[in-house]
C-alpha cells in the first residue's frame, strides 16, 4: 500500500477509512486548544487527524446518521448544509479539515 492511508476506489472508501474518520472526529472533539493536533492509529501508524479528513475529500459514501449528528455539532454554522441520508464523507471532510487548521493555528498562538 503506497502512503499511510488506503486510497479510495471510484469515490468509495474502505471500512478502515470510515473507522479512521470516526476516530478523527472523536479526537477533534477532545482536542484542547494549546495542544498539538491529535493523531490517531491507522494500520498501526500514527496519522494526524487532518490527514484523514484530506483523504476523504472526494469520498462519495453516505455518512452514517450518528456521524452526521457529531459533524453538525462540530460545525453548527454549516449544519444546514448537511442532510441525513444524502450527505457524504466528502461533504463533511473539507469543513472538518478547515476546522483542524483553525484549531492548529489557535493552539500555536496560545503557545507563543
């Protein structure tokens, strides 16, 4: 397997990436400002959560409703954009990646 994360196949992610996405969301929720960006274990390797979100930018798989609920909580200003049964991993991934960048910058500034 080239790279850290499995590739998508015609827009579909293997279950390991779906699980990594959920783990990344959980880590994002727990990320306290001032700390480094969280990493998660994927295939026995440490991967930054933003990397997981980037991998799923083009994933056309539908988000499970429990995952969608958490995404809406993390992105309240964008929650109207998400729809149960039709929102994809790609719909959420880019916005979650942006949230990671914002938290990373805020954490860096806190440490200065």
